[in-house]
């Protein structure tokens, strides 16, 4: 499965778990939450139709128990969170990062938390774990709830051994295309607290059982099995990417454009069974990624002017990709202009800080979050896919050494 990528093929921007055709027959003997329990630290997770849907359910549940209205998001995070908070009829507050990182600045968070704060949503990005200890203390001080966004960190563990997603009061992971294990769209919602879990389950139970969305997702999952491989990605990912880049449409180049409507429906038993079948290979993939990350990190770190985000005292993250912060935007842009289109798995995560998306202007507060904007301007990602050969990785290193 992990043969080096032949030339003229495409590397995915993140190292997702590729499906094998036999997965499409499904493995029907247990729920997906059970199959993933070694990674989630619980077998009680609730299967949802997306990570965003999991968050929607969590927010509905909290809003039903409280008169508080505000939800604090990191200023650099997935735009889907904005959609979920808005759809739940709640008010978004943005917390700026600490410098050179995607994490919320605890000092800023303190000023945002108050008697109207319902929830705070720290996120782990690209498998790198954000601090939960300080965020939790500040959030609990004001009587609010921590929702841990582990969408990009399925299989990561905090320093005390707690699984990512289980360290907050509520947590969720995503199984969208390209994120670790994928059933094309899916999520898992969890909590350590049994009564909280029961409340979440009650809200999840109100989600419609049948939907045309599910029929569409089933077809998309077959497409994913067909195209999420080095040959297929050229057509399914590379071509639209290069078209968007030619047009200068960076938001669509990374798939950051999300509509206001968030589908809410049940996941079919078939898609769940496909996930169970693929889940057997997740440990091996995560292990391979850690090994390849250990091998490749030193040469990235040796390049002057580049910081690679890592797990400093943070436990064991996952390594779907490397997140690099460069000294200035000009270098980052110069490097990207030379490699982004080349199928080598170099990309950007979220294009902007949340206030900087034109299309979200009506829903995102105009709070100044200069450090999040700066982080967006200096960051790039490199896939840690098994399909990215040493030779290709070497080409990326060369560009990074002399971006201009
Ligand atoms: C993808 C993502 C989500 C949403 O998950 P979906 O399954 O795509 O709805 C939430 N947060 C972060 C950080 C993400 O990357």
C-alpha cells in the first residue's frame, strides 16, 4: 500500500486513509464508535453526518440548557465553525492567537469570557494539539463549556494520555474526505460525562433518519474509494486545484467556501460499515505517519527562517501534514508559487483568519485579530502522505531553502 509515488501523479494535501475496494463491502459486526474506541478513548461516541453536524448538536444541546448566547472561536480555524454557530442562532466571539501559532491566546480569552459565554471551542490543527489546561480553566471560571474541536486530530493523545476529543467537556472529530479515516462526510461526538452524553444523544436522536443527502454521500464515498489514490487524485483534486490557482481563487483552491446550510441526517449503516472496515488500518497509518514525520522533521527544522509546529510537552499528536510558519509572507508566497500546483502535497490550511473571508462578512464579527491574519499569511502545509517520495520531499526542501 505504501509504495513510493511514481512521477506525474498527485499527492493529497493531507495523509488521509485510502479506502480499499474491499472496504466497500463493509464490516458489519460492530458500530464505528466501537471500532475506533482505541483512538477515541471511549466506545460511546455518537456517530454524526459531519464534524460540523456534531458541533451543531452540541451547541443545540447547550443552548437548550442555558440562557447564554456567545461562543468563542479561535480566529484562525475552519470556517465551518462559523456556519455551525450561526445556524444555532448563537453569537460568535473571536479570540486572537498567540504569536506564530494557531492556539488562542489565554490572555485574550480571559477578556472575552463572561456571563454570556456559552462555550469555547479550542481546536487542534493538522494533528498538532492545542493547550487544553489553561483554556479549560478560563472557560470554567466563567461557567462556560469547553467543546474540543479534534476534527483534525483523530488518534492524537494529550500529555496525560487522554484522547483528543475527550479532554473537553464535549468533543468531536471529523471523518470528512482527507481527514484521517474518512466515510466522505461524518463525525463523532463525545463526552466523558455520562449525563452530558445522554443529553447529547437525545438531541442527536432528533436528527432526521432519511435524507437525500445520505444517498449523495453514499455515491461520494464510492467516488472517494475510486479517486483517493495517487492516480485518481490528479483528476479529482489536482485539476480543480490548478484551475482555482490559475484564477487566483485561493479560497476555492483549499476548499474553504462553505454554504450556510448544514445538512443534518443519519449516517447509513452501509457507510458506517465501510468505516469499520477501513478503521482496521488506521493504527498502521498513524504509526507510519509518526515514523515518517520523525524522519523528515529534522531536515525541515534545519532550514533557516522556518518554524515547524510540534508537540512541545503536549503529548502525542498525529502527523497528517507538517505546518510550517515562515519569517515573512513574501517568502511563503514565493515558495508556494513554485510548488503549490505541482502535485507535491504542498498547500495551505485555512486561507484566512475568520474576519478576512469576504463571504463570511455578514456573520463574522469585525474584531481585529492581527495575529491570526499574520499566521494565515506566513503558514504553509506539506503533506505527510506515504505517497510523497523522498525525492519529491527533497524537491520541496530545495524550494524552501531558497524560496525567492
Ligand atoms: C473539517 C473541520 C471541521 C468540520 O468537520 P466536517 O466533518 O468537515 O464538518 C471542524 N473543525 C476543524 C478544525 C476542521 O478542520
